[in-house]
C-alpha cells in the first residue's frame, strides 16, 4: 500500500473521534478478590530454575455472575524484559471486571534486563500465553467462564505476544493426559494496544525483537514472528488502537496488521488517535485517545462478550 492510501486509512480512523462517549472506570473500584496461581503447576517447559522469573503466574480476577462470562487473558507490555503490571495489568483487570468480564494477567517469561542472553526468549513467552488461554478454557466450568468467549489483550511487546497467539494456535488434543491440552489455544477475540507487530523493518521496536529472538536471528524466525505476515482467515476478530505520536512503537505496526486482517476478511476495527505518547494504557485525561476504552466496550458488546442487561 502506498503512503497516500495509508494516509486515507488514518483519516478514516480518526473520524471516529466525533461524538463518542467516554468510558472511564475508576481502577480503585471494588472487585472480587484476585487469585494468583502458577501457570504450569508441574513446571513450565524449558524452565531454567525455580525463581520468580522462571515460574509464570496467572493472576485471576473473578466476577460474580449467574451465567458464564467472557474472559480475557491480559499480556502487559515491557519490551520482553519486564511487565507493566499496574497500568497494563491490574487497571485493565478492574476495567474488564466492571463490564462483567473475568480476566487472568499472565506473567509470561522474559529475557530479563541487560540483554546478557539470560532469561527466556522465543518460544517461551508464546507457550506461556497459549497456556493461559487454554487454562481459562479448560477450567471454564470451575471459573464460570464461557469457553467460546475467551479472548486476549496485549500492550506494546505484550501486543506482539497477543498477535502471536492470535496467529499461531495449538489445536485441541482430545485424548491428551493433560486436560489443559485438550482444548485449543485460539482466542475468540483479540485486542491490540499500541502493539509491536513487525520484525526486521525500519519501524520495528528493536529492543523487543532482540529480547525475543536475539541479536542475530534466523531470517525464517523473523518472518515467522513478524505477525502481519502470519494473519489468515482463522485469525480471530481484532480491535486495534494506536497513537500517531508514538515514537517508541510507530503506528506502521498497527497499520500493517490491520491491512493484513482486511486482506484475509477478518472482522477488525482500527482506531488511530493523533495525540499520545507510547504506553498510555486507559489514556484517561488524554484528549481523543481517552475515547478508545468506550469504543472497545462497544466492539465487545457487538461481539456478544458483555453480559445481557
């Protein structure tokens, strides 16, 4: 697509700013208690130890409901070397809970700080995120979750991981001894917030790429994890939001992923706002971008993910 066409796309996306009500849920609102569990109770594949960073967790926020609810796996950002747990984790668990949706923050494994080669790169974060989706689906009855309404949300590098599990699925293995492996890892919907998407491009977030696949990756691995190249008609319905001012993860990442979704007839929605730095989270008090949570809530409602009133 040429630059003129991209400019038209951005213009059309910005047009949604007119007369859209704001959804702003106070992160201090009362929620049900959180449950923290090991993602892999018997130990994760490829674990290098038993310290905190070796043992990913699920931090589950439940909501009281007469009927099974939708659920979302939350993947905070942090460049594959940290987790932005507050504004891309707990605040969103509370935001979803206020809408009657249960969540599980996944503390997927990371490379760690310093780029010294220690920690975890691909495929460990992907395996953790896939496992988180499968866990909610496999335990649907116990957690009062609808197994056909399990989605994922990711931010920045967590958005890359979100796009990875939205394009790389584990099929259900009906006879597996592990009950979690008996269900698919394909999410039913996907929400990408200022995501890292493409690798090996001028607009790639180099830190995320290096932390995930190393300083000298195989070109085949770059292609495999440049997720705009991996979209198919099996990719789940997707909501994307970004800001044009983002200098850390340029908006081209979201534009290219959206174009791939459209080329494969995947139901998708893209909102690009003119103002806002990288990592704005719920974007409260940020003119324009503060409308994205309400736009997302409306999208979730149209998908049938919210409780019926």
